[in-house]
């Protein structure tokens, strides 16, 4: 994908990897491609959020405010997603996501994802399994961190 978005496409990586070329092309038409510039905020903690974001290129940081200080939650790199919880349970964003460098992002909202699911159920099932796997992995990592904190 070029920096001018002249030929946007979803790459075969991350949760999109199991989809064939035609399915990725179809899925891409249900969302939108976004350029996110260095230091630009993509998602702001405490604001309504109902979309799933897929990082095509670039690097971003997720952070939260705790006791008046910014706490880094993690780095988000190509092939990773953001907003998995809010695509199923829309609400306020639990973190701020900021670009560390120019990044190319693809965004889909819940309504558009539901339309894709109705039109193309098998590819949508692969996508949903990828989202569920991501959520499960992140929950497991959080549980391990909490368990380690209890040992201190």
C-alpha cells in the first residue's frame, strides 16, 4: 500500500491472513483506509468507540491515564488490531492510541461488519475467530500480569 492511498488493500497478515485475495478485497470495501500521522491520536480514552482498526503499516502506542500520569499499555504494530472489545460491546475507549510514526490503518464499524457477515459468512467466520483469538490472548496476558502483581 502506498503512502498516498492510491491502491489501498488489506494485506494477508494478522486476523486477515486466513482470507483469500477476493475475500480481503471484499472486506476492505466495507471499511475505510485512514492515514494517521506521527503523534496523531487515533482513539481517545473516554470517548465513544465502536470500530475495529487493523494496522497495515506503522507503529502506535496504547496508553491510559492513571493517577494523573500516562501509563504505556503496549505497542501496536502491523497486522495487529485495536478496538476488538468495542466492536462487540460499543462504549467508551479504555485507552488512547497515538501514532509513533506515519501509519496506515483500516477501520470498520459494527454495522459494516454485520453487513459483511451477512454477505460473506465463511470469510466473516474466519475474521471473527481471529478477533476472538486476539481477545483471548490479551485476556490471558492480562491475567498473567495480575497474577504476577499478586506475588510482589
